[in-house]
């Protein structure tokens, strides 16, 4: 959940502040008197009445630049969960850039998640590129609806570089349209303690045209020793992995239906799944979308009514046991948008 604090830094002016929850487009307006602070614990529920939801909150003030200070604290809502979580500062519009760099990334004893928020009124496509020194480790494609956010968990594993151990990696995030700025961040989690650190994306410049990013050199291989006397041992065959189980997630006006009935998908640790996500309404209707599940590293998806399903391969791990909500990320789909909530439940 997210606990938000707001503060009026002015000694003379009362501020009128409008908070916009991008999950469902709901707005709430309030006033802050000079030097007044207000707290909104679990803001999604307390201010917008939308529990088990996720999305960005924009704050718009009628004051001068710097009059409104906003901070938030993200922490686990699970029973026995943490109370400190991660501190997140409110960012001004100038912190959004079409090309940003995230530095001091970690992997090994800790892991790094990368998030992107689209503050624009149009959809965007962008690219996260992960580096180890001069070497490009791989890329992650980003597709976001207007005012949508998604987090790409364990980004080193996501690009197939989980064996890289580093405390000074970096990543760039580039919007395909250089006219449209994005907010970017990295959330770094200690694998043992669970401690979290936030890294805010900084303005960067694109590489010159024609730049080629080299791939890391192959790891050295050792020459096997010649076999000794005696019979050659028979290799033990590797177990055949279980085939992926198809799970159908269908969005219609105004609900999610999973495998034909219900709004909860129960997934088992270690079992491979093929998530087939589609908009089941007929062509010509307002489109729905899939918010993604940041806690599971499942990215959001744009959907088309009557269109082909988006297919995502996913295998839950033991560190992902729990309940993870998701929603429609297209507020323009209709008046029942806020009801489109469903859950992925990961069990041992």
C-alpha cells in the first residue's frame, strides 16, 4: 500500500490541490493552508475508495513551483509485512525526460526492478537497455497506455543476465518518440533483508547515430580432462520439464473472466504457464487493457476488442507466493472500468 504525505511550503498562500488517480481517472480536491501538512494512509482506499488497485497519482496545485511537497511510503499490505518499505519522493514534471539513465544498479546479493510511468495523453513505446560497463546485456520492450505505469521485476533475469554480479550497473530508458517525456525509476531489493532503495531516472542523451553496443565476451570454458581407465559413466538424463498450462484472461464490459469463470487465477510454484490475455468484446467497442502485475514481473498489455490474445510465458517462484491484484488500465473503456479487478494467487 502507499502512504502519502503532502505539505504546503508557503507561509502566506492557501493551496487548492487536485489529486488524480490514474487507475480509474477519479479526482479528489482539497485545500492546504499555509505550512499545513496532511497524511493519506493507504491513499488508494482512503482518498479514492479503490482498495486492491494500483496506478500513479498526479497532484496538481494552483500555487507556485515548489509550494507543494509530496512524498510517499510504499510497504507490503500482507499480514506480517514490513512497516518501513520504500520512500518515494513526489517528482515535478521536469523530472520526466524522453531519455533517462538509471545508475548504481545491483544484482547478485540484491536484485533490481525497473519502472516506467507514461504521463502523456497518448500511448508510448519505449526500450529499457541494460548495461554491464560498455556491454549491452539486453533490452526490455515497454508499451504503456496514457497515464499507465508498469514495473519490470528482476530486470537482470528478464534479459537473461542473472549470472552477472554487480553493484554499479546502469540502464537507459528511451522513448521511441523523443518529444514525449517519461518518469523512470529503479527499485533495488536486498535478497536477504528485503531492504529497498529507490533510484530516480536522470536526464541522459541518446547514443550517436550508428553506435553499436557490443555484447559481453563469452565466459571462458575449461578443457575437460581426458577420461581415466574404466567404463565411461552413463549420463543421467535430464528430467523433461512439465508442459506449460494455458490460462485464458478475458476482459469484457466490465469484468475479467479467467478460464471461463471467476476472477482469481491460482498458479503453482514451479509450474510453467502460458497466460493468454485478450479483449473479449466485439470489434468496434472501446478497448480494455491489462495493467500487468508488477509484483510478479508480468508486463502490462494493450488489447484490441476481438483481437488476438497477448501471450506471456510465466513460471512462479517460491519468492512470489501471495495474492497479486491486476486490473484494466484503460479508463476510457466505460463507466464500469473501476470494477475490472482480478487476482493472481501464487501457491506452493
